[in-house]
């Protein structure tokens, strides 16, 4: 089974794993605390994911380079996007007027993805994990793993 790892980049990172059928398998938040800890954690994280073939990250800078180099070392597909790319696909313009609004609506949409995928429901869904879910959904659509946004997720 092929999988895609989606990353909302930062030292406080949201990550989500999607199957080649386009469904969300799991999601979480992790506070790496320092760049050095992130650098040590990325290879271990990828080692623990069976079938990972693609990594999609939102963000840039020196943290993005860590993910990009490890993906390249493993010959994984690597996509780097900005928030505007996935937000334009899933959120109305009025829902993106501020970062706070966009995060709120991404959280609502991510909960729908969790339900549609039959993934475990969160007790609390941090915004970085919610955004990783949306980044991953963008990724599976972009790679053609899903042909279109599922009916249950359309607005």
C-alpha cells in the first residue's frame, strides 16, 4: 500500500498519513522543540511509516530543507506548497479573511475528513494537525489518488 505523509511545517508540527485510496489513516501533532530534534526525528518518523511514497509539506525555510533532503535520500515524491494552495481549494474566500478564520474553518473541514475516512475521532484537534489533514487531502487530489473531492466533503 502506498501512503502519503502530509506535514504542516514548524517545530510544532502537524502530520497526517493518507492511503493511496485517498483516505486519512492517522493524524497527530508533535512539538519537536528545536531544529536539531526535528532533524533527528524525521528519518525515524519516515522509517516507521509503511509504504510512504510521497511527502507534502506546507511551509519553507530551513525546516523544509530537513524534510526535502530526507525525502530525496529515500527517493520519495516531495511537494512543497503554501497555505493559499490548499485553502483556495477547500475554503471560501470569506473563510480565509484572516489566519484565525482560516484555521477555524480548516478544523471544521478536517473533522469532516476524519469522519469520511473513519479515522479515530479526536478529543481535541490542534490546528496544526487539522491543517496537515487538509494538506494531505490536497496532496492525494494533486497526485490523482482521488479523482475529485468526495461528495461528503463538498460544501
